[in-house]
């Protein structure tokens, strides 16, 4: 079966990462399609225990590459720390593709979440997820593919800093320092920042097994969950089309993971 989707059936924390890691032994790709570093997928194996916030759990299996698709908002600092921990444990190097359309979580997103009271009001993870998606919808976000143009990035950050200081009195970053850090990341990762939809579509066309790894859970879905106490993305199986750009076939296997207690 070339397509398997693993979705949380409750409010998250159902052990989706464990299920994906097990199923990925025979998979070509493990694809994250929603959320951001508010996910916490724990894997326990011969190398030890690791909690993943952005790297797909299936990508820890040899022969299975990870894909962070455009529906995910990406905090590059969290991603780099996660990969450093994977290396520290002596695990094989993770093969990872990042969508050039994925939006970035920048330092001011966490700041805005606190200053506007969202974190306190509805109990968010305080990781800047909501404000990053807000910028995405408002068409004012910065995407991974934009990092190919360092002048554009510096101009964007300079204008953003001025706007944030005018509104909040502070920005939470220095434009040149942040632009330099983003440039260093791009220099390292540019060969892996790709059209992720095409990567996934190609694997499916070849009949390869692709696992779609959901984050959070059905009851946290922005539209179908317990609104307003929800996350900022589509957490159900419908998020695959939204967050990857491919559709599940009629023969796809969809696995809902739930706790025996909550």
C-alpha cells in the first residue's frame, strides 16, 4: 500500500511518533504536513530516547527520508538543535527535505504571542506557531525559499523590525544578525530546500510507500476541533492535501491513534 496516514484521534500526545517510526521501516518517505515545533513525537530504540518537534519520526529509520512540507511552520533553531541531538546519540545522518514554500517561525513570533496574550488566554505552547500562521495567511511571512535572496531577507527584516518597534516597542531580534544566521542555514541546506510536493508526488508515482505523519490531534483541528481551544493548522487527514499538495488515493490506509486513557 503506497500511502499511509497516521492521525491523532484526540488532542495529541497519543504516541503517533511511535507508530510512524514502526511503520517507516519499509517506507521511502515520512512526511510532516502540519503544525510546527509544538509537536512532540517521542521515539525509543536502540540508540536511546529522542523527542522530535520537527523532524518526522519515520526519518530515523534507515532508508526512509523525512519531508517537512509547506503546511509546516519551521523554527530553524529548533530544527538544528534537534538534528544535533540526533547526531549526539550516534544515530545515522537523517535524510531530510524541506519545502521551499514552508514559512519560518522568527524570534518575534514568540514575542507577539506573549504580548498579545494569546498564550495566556487559550494555553498555547508559546512557540510562535499561531503568529507564524497568521503572517502566512496575511501574505507577509518569510519562506524558506526566500533565503536564496539575502538582500531581500535583510530588507524584509529591517522593515519588520521598524514595524514591530512602532507597535510593541521592541522586535526581539537584530536584523543583520538574524539575516546572517538565516544565510548560514541556507548555505548548508540549499540542496535540500526543494519543491517538496514534487518529491512526494514522484515517490507515489513510483509506487513507493509514503507515510504522512500528523501532528497534534483531530480535536485540535482549527475548523473541526474544540474551537477556540485548538491549534492553527489542519490536523485531520484533510490536512495532507492542504499541507503537502497531494491527495490520498481511495486505497490509502488511514490510522487514527488514540489513548486508552486521557
